């Protein structure tokens, strides 16, 4: 089961890096929510829609840890990324927490939260 969630977490990172909105639509739960490092909340449509003004140039997740709780899994990791948003270059290092849920048709990402890591 850990390998399934690890595989999905890597697939999510790849879909983000490539701005693959079809893959993201399939990976995210219908009621998905993202909480950004400054507290903003995006739903599934907003998350997928961000790629009209946002693009990753690099994205790497490390220190990945997975914990299971019945039909839910929490993935914690450190993510380093370079991106552009509205023409501005950004470089971030954040701690990420993902909540994956097992539904009848497979695992879906229900929530993600970011916290900045200062000095990294």
C-alpha cells in the first residue's frame, strides 16, 4: 500500500511539473482543498486553473514519509521548487502535508497544505 501512495505522490508531482491538468483532474478528489503557505484556500477547479498564470520549472520532493489510517494516508515531505507566476520567478522550499483518501475507484488527493521553511 505504501508503494501505491508513493507512486501517486510522484505522479502528482509529475503532473504539477508538466501542468498536466487531465492527470491532476484524475488525481484530485472532487472536494479537494489546498491551503497555501500564506493561508489562502483553493478548491479543485482553482488549483487546476492556476496553470493559466503559473508554471513550474523544477519540482522535487524529498524526505517523504507516509502514514496510513484505514482508508486515509498522510504524506509529509519537503518540496523544493522553481516556478514563474504572472511573469515573476519564484524559488520555494516548503514542508508539504498531503491527505490521500481511498475511494471505491482508487486513491485521491483530498487536501494539501504548505508551510514555508525559512533559510532553506
